[in-house]
C-alpha cells in the first residue's frame, strides 16, 4: 500500500480527456495533501494564526485570521473543518477544506446549526506546519 503519490509532471492528464481527469479527482485525489516537510533544510514552523469568524447575510461563514509572520516569506494557510463531536484530527486530510495564501476564507458549504468547528494552520515554503490556531465554532 502506498501512502501517497508524486508526479513529476501532470501536464499529460489534459490529453487523456476530461472524464478520466474528473474520475481521478473524485475517486483518488479528492483531498488536499501536503508534500512532506524537509527538516534538513529548515524545521522552524511559522507561528499559529489567530482565527475569527463572521456569519454573512448570504448564509455563508467568513473565516479570517491574523498571523505574526516575522520571516517575511509567503505563507500558505490550511483551513480545517470538523463536524459535531468529530475528533479534531489534523492528520486526516479529509478535514482540510481549503489551502490558500489569503488570510480569509468563505465557507460556502456552511450550514447554520450543523455545529462546525474550524482551525487554521500556517505553512511555509518548505511545508513546515504551525501549531493550530484557536478553534472557532458556528455558535456565533
């Protein structure tokens, strides 16, 4: 059993047809995955972001965070969502709903009263992941 795959170039996937690409995306590669960190180059993770949430008039939930980036390098942010009493397991990629360079994310899949909980982590260019942010839930 393989724990993951890496492709040198996926540019040939557009040649095999949309239905095959969609099948791969939906059945085999439906979750976001991070490349392994490279601790021999740098093992210093960014600081944890501070997370806030606001329910929007359209029914979505806007997550915003601040980060204390003293390194000056561009960061990526992983947004995690957990439902109900589900354990807050950051090692399960099915809990990652977004990977973004923005400091906000609008969860259009948010359902009021569903009891979602959210956390955000920061990742540097070598994929060192910060400690998780504070947890926010939908009991705004």
